[in-house]
C-alpha cells in the first residue's frame, strides 16, 4: 500500500507540474482528480486498518474527487 500511495503521489505531482508548465491544466484536470481520488482511497484504507478516525474523512474526499473527475470528463 505504501508503494502505491507514493507512486500515485508522484504521478499527481508530475501531472500537475506538466499542466502548469504547458498551460494545459484544463485538459489534465479530470485525470488529475481521478488519480487524487485513488490516492485518498489508498490513504483511507491504510488509516482504516490502523483504526484511525481520519479514515472516514479520506473516504469522503476520495468520493468527492472521483465525482468531480467523472463529472468533468
């Protein structure tokens, strides 16, 4: 899970940087939101396994990110 979380974070940062440099952030935004939703989902699962209450918030953020990503495609 840790490797998946780190790899998703690196991909999100790389896509965001690419969008800012090239000025095509509007095209990349839906994919960026879907990847961020996946990252927060992984974080939520990890925190849920540790029985921390922040897991519920991570699941809500993941759901919202997935909704926005699918809505903007």
